[in-house]
């Protein structure tokens, strides 16, 4: 599946992406340069392997003008990696991985989707956690996996091949 993006370099660049299945469709988030803006897309319901699969662009969310009134803190990072998590109730969460001031930080947001126009919503920051990476950095790569019991494993990568640290 290809999505054509146009515009100036820092706006059209797909710096970080995240995708998750939401019922019979896929939700895709594309972060631009340093994830300064996030573009939300939704698939048309065809499987990803089907040539008819297409993604429709919805909202573009911008960090610069974001309403941060009910965030846990007002910090927004230069996210180089993004993950989408859909919980059992169908709520969408976005995890952003960044490195700021020598700290590797994971920020967690809830994307409160508008029920009438599901490609539009509001990001609300739910929390933040820093990690002490020894041989890795979230700037090189980061991600997470939610286990069946609800616990989370966080991964950090190195700029050197084959080095990954795990935090549980």
C-alpha cells in the first residue's frame, strides 16, 4: 500500500508512522519532520494485501496549536518513533518515543475520536516515562508490545546493528 504525500520537505516527510487494526479497518498515523504534525488516515476495509485497499486522510493534528489544557504535562517531544495501541474497549492510544536532554522518554496520548467523524479527534496526554538506556536510544528506534496480561514491554534500539534493550 502506498500513500502519496506532497508538499514541502518537512511537511511531506513521513518521519515516523504507526498503524493498528481497528475493527475491520486500519488506522494509520504519519508523523512529519520530528512529528510536528500528525496526519491520521483510515483504510477502506479491504485487507492490506488487496489491491483495492486505500487509505483516506482525515485530520492533521499540529503540536504548535494543540490544546494542552488537560494534559498531564505540556511537553511534546521530537518523536522519531510512534506506536498505536487499541485497547479492548476500542480506545486509541499513541505512544511517542523521543530523546530530550539526554533522557529517553516515552509519552502516551489518548486519541479521543469523534464518533460522528472518526478520522477526527483530540490528542490528550496521559503520561510520560523516562528510560535509562545504556547502549541504545529512542532516537535510533523505539517501540512497545502490550502482552496478553496487560503488561508492557518497551524496546529501544541502537544505531549499531543488532543491539536492542528491553524494559518490562
